[in-house]
C-alpha cells in the first residue's frame, strides 16, 4: 500500500465529464489499496476570467482582493469532484487551503508556503477517506486568503505530499510527461523517462510550463518523488528524481522558452556605487521579480541598465520606477514586451566546454540577434525578439541532437 497525492490541472477538470474521469482515476488508486489525497486546480479558463475581471476594474488592483476573487475557482472544483467521488462510492471530503491549514506569508498573489499541518489529512486518509484539496490557495498571517501564483496548484500538491509523507506526488496534466521541448513547436521532441530535480528546476524557471518552479524547488528540498503523466491516456509518465537515479546524462536535456517576459531599460542612470540597490530595492519591496540583468559600460558618468520582469508585473514595475525616479536619477524608462527568453538546460553542461558557443553560433546562423545573455552552471539563457521564438527553439533542438529519430 502506498500513500499518493494526485494533482489534476485545469484541463483535466475542464467540464463535468472530465471531472467524472478524474473521479474514476482516483477510485482506481483507492481500489488498489492506496491512501489517496487529491489536489485540483480551477476548471480550465476560469482563473483567466477572474484575473481579467480584476485587471479590467483596476490594473493596479489591491492584491488582497485579487486573491479573494481568484481563489474561488478551486473552491468550485473541489466541491464538484467530492460529489463525483461520492456518487461512485468513494468516501471523499473537500478542503479549502485555510481548513488544513496551508500557512503562507503575506505576499498576496504570489505567497510562499511556510507550513502545512498534515495531521488532519493523514487521519482522514487512514480511515479510507479521500481529502480533495483546493490547490493554489492558503491563508496568510492576517488571516486572509492568499494565492500561490500561477501554477500554484503544483506547489500545493508537492507541499501536501511532503506534509503527509507521501510515497509519490503524481501530477496529471494534458501532456503525458516532460519533453525535450514543447512538442507543439518541435514535433520531433522526445519524452524524457526521468529528469533530475536541478534540471527540472531550471527548465521550469525558464519557461517550461509542465511544472511550477517553486513546486520543483520544494520537491528537491523535501525529496518528494514527482511523476508527470497524462489525465487522458494510460501511459508511463516522466519522473522528477535525484540526479543519481538518472542513468544517462546528456549534454543538453531540454530547450525551453518563455514569452512571458518584458525587457525594461533605464537610460542614463548615474554610474555610482549603490545605484543597483536603489533600482532593485523598491522593485523587490513591491514583489516584482527581476530576472536577467545587464549593465552597460559607463560613459559621461551615466550608464544604461537593462533587466527583465514578468509581463504581468510590467505596469507595477513602471509605476515603482517612476515613483523612485528622483532617488535613482535616471533619464527615462524604455519597456519592450515583445521579447522571448530561450534557454538550454542540462546537467552535462557542468563538465563540457563550448555548449554556450554552439548556442550563439546556431542563433547567428539563423540571423537571430541576442539582446541579453545569462548563465548558470547547467543553463544558458538568451533574450531575443519574440518573433524569433519558434525558429530559435527548433534550431537549438536540432543543434544539440535532441530531435527524435524517424
């Protein structure tokens, strides 16, 4: 007998037929003698609609009220799935984040999980009951509902798996595993049987939509074995596990892309010590995540500073920077949302030279200009014009020998 947390994304619970399908999958695990908890997202498209309403009312809306609105999607799904399970003879009960409770910090809209008390869930699971938990939501220090950021149901599932000491966390989605890149862009993309935590963390952080970044972070920290598999087909999925469980470690494991970035350039910033802190401190205080950063060589006592933020954070970033203009002393802010981040990731990059050079050469041969570069031990990312996204991904996938044969 195993203890399993099963997580189902929005497309898996998009309508009543799919919710019945999920209920049948859960019943199969229960009938096999396993203890099961389920985590679900809002039905497909629901969260987008809720977010849109908030943005239409006010682009700089109160984040606490935003959370109140967008957390409702999951509440509907847990109730419907609990009803579907009860209808087919499975003892089930719905749980919202605050009922467990999933305790978070107060960063509304992108809260971090601080603690989950798993005792009540374990107690119910031991009696054979299936807890159906709302993903994406928790409760903050001010006793208000918080949400964990887009894709936060993955984080909920991994955190609950760690809290109940599950043997495995199965993430069911509309793809049947983790691929070398997006199969919609590269039909020759290959499914990977296993990916190391570190690689998955990098892939998720640079745009691979399969798992949310912080969910992989937590899985790595808590050593939660994660499996990504299809809600619609009975096929083996892809495991996310320790590096030493991976038999083959290719040079490059995958190519990822993100169109969710915006480039911000501050023109003629005073070139003096402490200026970076004056720029990025207020952005951090406003919970705006900054990714790639490049500073030009100073001239005439000034410099240009370029960095990327998430597209949805761009209005807030501009607002924060304009308010701090007097302190920072820059001349103007130039924003460009028409960019894409393209990344190559692989543990094998640690021990091989020339991997990045192949990337730059391949893009040059396709006439693609690189605007910003950032690297880590097992990743190289470049910022390019958004119109080159698909061309860049296809070219790099071939250049590193990732195309499936036949």
